[in-house]
């Protein structure tokens, strides 16, 4: 196998980028979370490979938002994270096919994959929401791109409903 010039593997933990519980996120929030993350990391369709991870309840949402992407899922707590980590497990294959990896998530589960990628000589960039990013993950990352919560842009339109004060918390954070 060979490396393509500048080709990146971009893995997106979409639920992590919403800034609120998935069931409270509006369609606009889901769309903005993905597009803003891809814009922030300079995703290039046709060059970069996109993998989006979500829980089983959100597979169709992710597939609609990213029609050319590979969508992975796994049930349970941190299921999407674990499904995406599995995509990064074969570091030799990743190193052979990609010049770098972008992980759009702030979850701690990605620390081990980042360390393994770095050990194989593959730069690993993390794109995350500042208040929910694992400090250890951003410490080890080759670079960190800070993302904005969709609620900051969309306001109340980011939520389909709000639990007691949830909208105010999401907007303030």
C-alpha cells in the first residue's frame, strides 16, 4: 500500500459535537455540528475519507447529513466512540493509507488511539468543543482545533425542546 499525498482520515463523533443531548438537538443543530467541524479542519471531499460515528438511534440522521461517509455505530455508553476507535485500531493500515488523522471529538476514549497513531508516525489532530474536551486528549494531540457549540450560532433553534434550563446552559457554555 502507499500513501496518497495529503490524504487524511477524518473520524467524527457527531453526538459529541452537538453541545447538548442528541434527543434535544434540532435538525439544524445536527447539520451545523457536522458542517462546522468539517469546515474547521479543512475537510476535502474526494481527497479525505470521512467516518461518522453515532449511537444506533442516530444512524439515519448521520447518513442523511454525510451521504458519502462511512457511518459506524455501536450500542451502549460510548458506543460511537468505541466504533470509531475500532476504525483506528490497525495503525499500520492507517499509516499506509493516510498522511494524518483528524478526530472530531473531545472524548477520553480517543487517547489510546492518538498515542498509537503518533507512535506509528501519523499526526493526529483533535477537533473538539472546549468545555467538553479531555485535557489528556488535547495534550497528546499533534494539534487541537477548537469548535464552537452549535447553540452559540443557532440560539434556541439548536434545540427541539429543553429540559429545565438546558437551553440556557447550552447557550452560556
